[in-house]
């Protein structure tokens, strides 16, 4: 009886997931169909809003010229490098602050101020410090993601069960043992949630950096399309960015699903 009930529960969960997927695809298809129909009938100005058919045409043209893949690769490279450095640096900083309570209390207000600072305001300084091109864009990406990573991970560390920490100390555990055996493993879900946040933050950083200094990449294409009133190009770049961010987010979600089975 219990096995049959469990089997029914599993089947119901699978049906629910399939229903969600079908509805998600249906919403996207319906949105594109309505958008195309409104543009075709002239209800909306396709010069301003573009249309799915024009976007597909632009993608084909950019693919044939080879420009699309070059710009996609540049933006993806900058985003992934900034994502990795920002996450690693933020995690390391959170460990340092958790390790030393005095340093944590001194640094806390500065973290809050840095987190609220509009990073785009540092653009001219970044250009002067590291020059133009990919280094400046990667630095911008790191600056946007590193502070929020530090704050989020540090909060997770500080919320680790104090009872468990006291228990480990009573058995003579060192601080390193407490961190490696309790604090770090128990905050794996926090790290994975932070990675999800950093996906969006990293793309924002790379595109903002390309707005300022780049002569290639999707951010550059967005600015170029806006300045030359090629709004089909602007919408195409926006759709491609959504797709790339979605793929990156899906990869992190799969990683989270893999690790969630262990906790």
C-alpha cells in the first residue's frame, strides 16, 4: 500500500513538472505570436518595438557575417571570468571576516556603503587604472558581484548554529576544523543561491563595462544599434542576452539540484 502511494506521489510530481514546462513554453509561444501579430497588423510600430520575424532575420544576417558569434563570445568570456573572480574573491573575503570578529565589525559599515555605491560611477577611474578593453570590463563585473557575494556568504556563516559550534569547541575542535566540518558544508546552499544572484550581476557588469569602453561584445552592439536607430539590432541583442543569461542560470540551477540531493 505504501509503495503504491509513493508511486502515485512520484507520478503526480512528474505530471506537475511536465505541466509547468508546457505552460512555460506556451506562455513564450503565445507572447511571440501576439507580438508578431500586433506588428503585422500595425497595432504597434515595428520600427520601435521590432518583431520576432525581424529579430530572426537579424540573427541570420549576423550569423552569416560571423559577427554574432564573435560578439557573443567576447561578452560570455568577460562575464564568466568576472563571475568566477567575483565569487571566489567574495567567498574568500567572507571567510576572512568570519574568522576575525574584530575585522568583521570594522569592515561591516564599509561593505554596506560599497554595496550601495553605483558601480558605474567608478567607470572613469577603472579606465584610468587598468586601461580600456577586457581588463576594465572584467574589473567592473567583479566590483558588481564581489560585495553582494561577501555580504550574503558572511550572513550565512554568522547564522550557523551556535549550539553546534559550542559543541565542537567542547570536543577541542580548532577554528579550522569548525569551518571545514560545519560552517562551510552547512552553507553550501547559501553559496549556490549566491551563484544564482551572481549570474545576473555578472551580466549586468559586463554589459555596463562594454557600454563604457568596449568596441566589441553585445553591450557594444546595443549601443551601436541605439545610436544608428537599428532597433532590430537592439532587440536582437536583448533576446540573445536573455538566452545566454538563461543558459548560465540553468547551469547553476542544475548544479544546485545535484548538491541538494546530498543535504
